[in-house]
C-alpha cells in the first residue's frame, strides 16, 4: 500500500537518510519539511530531488499556520518528526533555540497533527501515525554496566537532552489525553554519510584529512553506542509502518566504543585510505582538551524489543560502517568543503565560558 510520509527535518543527517530510503526502496510519497538551518542541507537530498514522489517545503515547525496548510494539502498517512536542534555543545552555548524548536516546535506539530487526525474520515483516521524520533540522551548517564531500555527513567543532563525529554513527554501526553496515534523511538549515536561535521566522527575524519588537531574531550573515556545511519533509517521506517500505537522502541547498534578508540580507528582508516607523508601518522594529531561541561560517561541501548517485535537488527558492524563512512567523505569532498568553507569550520563549541 502506498502511503504519504511527511518528514520534518528531512534535509538533516538522519532525516535525509530516511527520505533517500523511502524514495529508493519503497513506493511511498514523501514531502520534506525543513527550515534549512545551518545543519539542513539540500545537497543531501540531491539524489531524490527530481523524483515525482518527492516534494520539499521550506518551513518552520513552530509556525502553526504553515504546518496546518502543509498537512491539509499533503494529507499524510505518517508524520515522521525528526526536526530538532541536536548538538549538545551548541545547546550549552545557546539553549533558547533548543527550547524553541524541540519543545515549542513539537507542541505545534502535535496540535496540528491532532487537528488533522480528528478531522480525518474513513481509513486514514485508523491508519494515521505520528512517529516521534528521539535520543538515548534523555535517559542520562550509565555507569560501567547496564543498558537503556524503554522503561528506563528519564534523567536528562544537558539543555539538548532536557529539550528532547520534554518533547517525548508531550508526545506521550497527546496520545494518552487525546488518543493521537503515536510511536516513539529513541536512538543511540548515529554516524555515516552526510553527517554535519560538528559531530565527533565526521570532525575527526575531516581534521585528519587536513592534518589538523584531533581534539578529544577529557581523557577520551566517554562511551557511546554507535549506529550506522542507514541501519537507523531502516528501523525508523519499520517502526512508523509496523510499530504498535503508544509504544516506544529503542534503536541501537550494539557497538559500544570509548571516544578515544573511535578516534584511533579513524586515524588508522584515514592513514590506509588517504596516506599523506607530509602529515604522517594521524594518531600524532590527537590532542586532549578540557572536557565538555556535564559530559555523560556512557550511553548504551538495549535494542532487543525492536528486534523481538519488529524483526529489526543492524546490518553494519562498527568496523564496516566506519570504513564506509571514511570512504564516503573521501569520495564526496564537494559536499563537506562547502560546509567547511562557510557555516562551520571546525571551531570548538560548548565550553560554557
């Protein structure tokens, strides 16, 4: 059955992966709604931009009138809500934008989705889904043992994670209070092609290629669970189509790594794939810098529920996904050079100075 997907934040890193997969591997129609802030990039949608099942609307999700007009005109079966400010360091420097987009924007989108769903007739009212995409950071920090499961208590510790936790609570409240058919997913750290280079993995790849310092926070002992973005996109579409209404699903890669080990793995790959005698071994570029304020020690997702109920499991190992990622950045210099020459040049963010 062909469905209509409205994807907010569809020009971002994860959103564009979802859109490329929807157009490339399903019969569904897609409209992307994106404000095109610094991290939104239409170059990431170039491969699908000419397809007849794809459309783009530049809009702010906090603009109720605009959201109402787009929703009523497009008549979606599924709203996948990925639009968000997402970088912890930026939330430390400027939390107001995170409240506006992640909390107010989600509230507006919920209200307009509810209005649309309540007015829908026939089959669409029974099949409509509002799929809210969130993060494992809402759960706070783990010790050396244990995993985040779907009923793990919320303990957000950064302005970013607090804003996402608030949006999660609003989504569940609209389900319990108004009956809006929702699905919530919380994911671990994503990586892969088209990743905006303020995040750890793309920043390290590009700095290594350019012979620049590789700044590692603290001692590099913070642990993250890494999820290849195309694996995540497959899980999101599956959850939107087959997830049970009112349920939450954790999506993780079962790939825990210390930050310093991630950086060293990138150095090894860049040395292999793009050797440069003038730069030498990339590990010599590693520089330890003052830690991020309130840096959570460890995140780890228990993704057994989505495997058990929906049959999803990641395809990529960390090693295979990281190799694909480095190869992509080597083959797509034009994409990232436009960013490095303009909106983000690798500067340190989130010092809370």
